């Protein structure tokens, strides 16, 4: 069973940094299997959106709104996913979720992270409980 537990949210002033963590279990990444881990956020009044993804081959992808400011990474030895967030803006305020799916390929056999749908909710089967990030001006 896949489990995801986020931590590291909090309040910060604009221009500041935060690092989110997500402890994951149940994803093996062994030969013949693959997975994607991703960070989503839900800003007030908006739908949940994918902002960064990484697969077990360490391929990464970012939403345009965070590219150059956020970095996704993972520590396989500690089964932990990270999101380093720099140059935070008030518009980054929201509830941040860790998500996972088994399989790094789409239905056509291409890496999902190189397609258009990696950032949509329905591509992911497993979710954490979310952690709040608040950025003040």
C-alpha cells in the first residue's frame, strides 16, 4: 500500500524560501516497475494543479508558474520527496499535496512527464493529506 505524508509547510514573507518533505512508502521502483511522485497545490478559489513531478529515472518536469524557483528532488535511501521553494510570492499561497502513481508511461508508452497530462489529478492514485503554505507580502 502506498502512503504519503507531507511536512514542512508554514508561513513566510515574499521572497523567502521553504522546503516541503513527503515521506513515501510502498513504491519500489524495482526492475520492471516505475512510478512518478509529484507536488500539487490548491490555491484559494482554484482547482488543484500539478507543479512539479519526478519519476524513478529522475526525469523531472515543472509547471511554468514555478519553473526556475522550485526544485523537486528525492532521497531514495530515506524514501523522501522534497520540494525546495525559493523566491516565494503571495500567489504561491495554498495547500500543497504530495501525489504518486505507479507507472511512468502514458497509455501510448511515452514518459508521462513529457506529455500534457502529468499535472492533472486523475493521473495519480495516491495522495497525502496536504500541508499549508502561506506567503505574505
